[in-house]
C-alpha cells in the first residue's frame, strides 16, 4: 500500500467507533444464533475481563492480583508495570 493511500484512509474517532459498532454482534442477535444452533447459554457470572485462570501447567500467578501468565518474564513485566509499589522481583 502506498504511503499516501494509507494516510488517505485515516478516519476520525467517530468514524472508527461507527465501523467497530457495525462489526460487533448485538446481544439479541447472539442469543438468536445460540437458540438456532442449540448452544447452551453462557454462565450467569462471566469471568472478569483480564483475569486468567491458572490452569495450564507451568503457569505463574501474580500474588497481588491473581492474574496468571505463561512465562515468568511476563509476570515480571506485569508486576513492574501494574504493581510498581510492591516488591516486584
């Protein structure tokens, strides 16, 4: 793609939000698709966004917020960025 074409495609924040909204599936439509395909309903309490469950072997968990990571270096980076005041080692 030419650089001029790339910059010509730049959009305002309102245009970006409208484009994203068009791509999202509404809750009503998702429910209709679930009923059509006989897919069971989601659990009543969805898992919090960004909170992972430490189910994979070898995963490490942040002692401050209980978020899990695949590698120790990911935990170190998270602790340095999010828990600066705690004893990140």
